[in-house]
């Protein structure tokens, strides 16, 4: 069966890709952020996942405001990156894991999630930048299953619904017959707002609150409405929905291994969080 090794939450700001392309990782502005990935590199080298399930939001590369699925699951053999105009080099295609994708799709629909299934899907910076941060030599040694959550066009799915989406994915992974190690990734956030009167809004207290509770009490976070999330995290801080799904997809005992939080990266609060997912202790027979 698939074994879920853990989860990583990470920002996906486009300017990170430009900083990587320009070799600015050790510049004073960038070093506090990039150094937060030293632990991630060591952990991934040790754990060596085979497949990454990535929860992220599309930024207009596949879906625009005219048609925007609430949840979309990739089922392609490979995922191409295309130029989005941020000055980021276009990445090489990333291999998919279509057999696992279809297993997840079947289980998600069986659980009542009316997802959109995508046999052709592009990946944007919300996927390629986290991959570049996790494996900075660009030799990404994994297959991916991208799952897109609408964080753009209201009405958005609720925090509780995204947690449940993740839980459905976690149950599906545990029931998968093929032996493989799976990493769960949620990208985006944390607090930020790019437009309107509150442009530049960052809420460190709320970000800390979310990171403190995500491992052990995600249900408390699931109580926040989308309106409250917009107020507390900013209009684009709602990308935390991807982190909620990531947390939900870990059905075991979840513990925090590493955290980095840095303000600002391109007007956002940039966070990195690593969770381990240990199998739950077997109950002794009575
Ligand atoms: Fe984003």
C-alpha cells in the first residue's frame, strides 16, 4: 500500500523563481527564506518519496474566471509548465502518476466530491516553485498528482470542506495497492493581500495561530468561514485552503518537524512547515 511519509506546506510566490534563476539565494533579502529549506533537503534525501500529491491553486494557466472548478485532479502522464509572464524560466515537464490519479479520482467521487478530472493539465508556479525549493538541483526525482483548489473565484470551498477533501485523499492513498512512498504538499499563503485598500496586508499573529494548530487541531481552524479567513489572512491568504487539504491527507499521528516563517517575501508572509505522518499506534486487543 502507499505510505504517506508526511506533508510540507510552502509558499509559492513567483518572485522566488526569479531569485532562483538569478542565483540570489544568499542575498540578505532572500537568505532567511531559502535557509529555511536546508532541513527540507536533508529530510527529503532521507525519506525519498516516490510521488508527491500537490494541493495548489491555478493562477489562470488552466482555469480562468469564466470556468473554474472547485476541485480538479490531474490524471495526466506528464504535466507541462508554460510561461506565465513572471520572468521565471519554464521548467521541464514533470512526470505524472496516472494510475494513482485515477485511484484518487474514483475514491474522491465515491466519497461525494464532484471533482473535475483533467487528463491534460498544465502546472504553474504554484507547483514548480515548491518543487524547485524542495529539490534545488532541478532533478525532481518524483512523480506528481496535482490537485487544484479554487482560491480565486468566490464562492470558495470552506476550510472544513478542504480538510475533508484531504482526508478523502488520505484514505484513498492508504487503500492503494502499490507500494510507494507519498509526500503531501500544500502550497501558497500565508497571509497576504495583493490588491485593494489592504494591499500589503500581513497578519503574523493569525499565521502563527494557524501553524500552531495545523498538526494537532485542524478542526479548530476548520471553524473559520471564508469571510473570516479573508479578513484575517487577506484576499490571497485564502491559499491556506491548500494547507488544510495537505493536513487532512495525513491520517496518522502528525507531528511538526520543522518550521520557518519570514516576512516579507514579495508582500507576503512566507512560511515553510514540515510534518511527519506516523502510523497510529495499534490498539491492543481486549
Ligand atoms: Fe498564489
